[in-house]
C-alpha cells in the first residue's frame, strides 16, 4: 500500500470521527442537560483513547510502534503535547457551547463553520508562526482558503431555519373578530 493511500485512509477516519463529533456531543449535552457534563464525558473518552492505549503500548508491551530515533520524555516536548491537548480540549468545549447555545439543529451549521475556519487558522498559524515559509504558497492555495471562507459564509447565510407554524384557520377566525372589535368604539 502506498504512503498516500495510508495518509488518505487516516484522513478519511479523522473526517468520519470529527464529522460525527459535533452531532454526537450535541445529543450528549441535550440529554445530560449540561454542557460541562457532556464535556466531562468527552474528557473521559479522551482519557481512554489518548492515555490508556498509549500507556499500554509504551509501558506494558514496552513497544512503541510509532517511535523514531531520540524518543524522550523531556519537558519541552511534553509541554508542546500538553498545549496541543489544551487547544483541542478548548475547541471541544467551544463546540459544545456553540451547539447548545444555537439550539436544536445547530450542529448542522456549527460543524461546517468550525471545520471551514480551522484550516484557515491552521494555515495562517503554520506559515507565519510554527513553520514560517521563505516563500509564500501559490496564489491558488490562498484562493482555496478564500473558497473555504466563502463556504463558511454561505453556511451561515443559508443555514436551515425552522419557519413559524401557521395559525390554524379556526383560531385565526376567532382572533380576527376580536381584533376588529377592539378597534371600534
């Protein structure tokens, strides 16, 4: 299997996981009646997946299948990992508050906004701060970012909106004479 096929498999798995994250966490927050309780269980899942599984491989099996030369537990790299986890956790918390504040159906537009905005932020942060480039990417690259921003704008402009229910005709007939009577003396 080629390197790019493996990359695309992992990308598809991440898209599937993150694509279902927002609706799932929205359901959890609604059913738990608490943003923080939903976030607590997201954290428990992170602990199970991101702490216990690596600990099992590293300390129990004494085999790290991802290890490269110079593997370590030095303070600097540890702090970068903690910072990355904190950024992810803050993002998760913000998503929870966004979907619950948005109400029923908010997951349909919160997720596209987050996942359209994140690559734009990632790209700007990467080329300016984390891995500054000597030459800027091709103009078409930035056109792609612009399209992502336009897509996010379109999601907000055209997001589904529940229309108010029409007043039944019988109720309208009862209301109309009362309104006419109030206007005459």
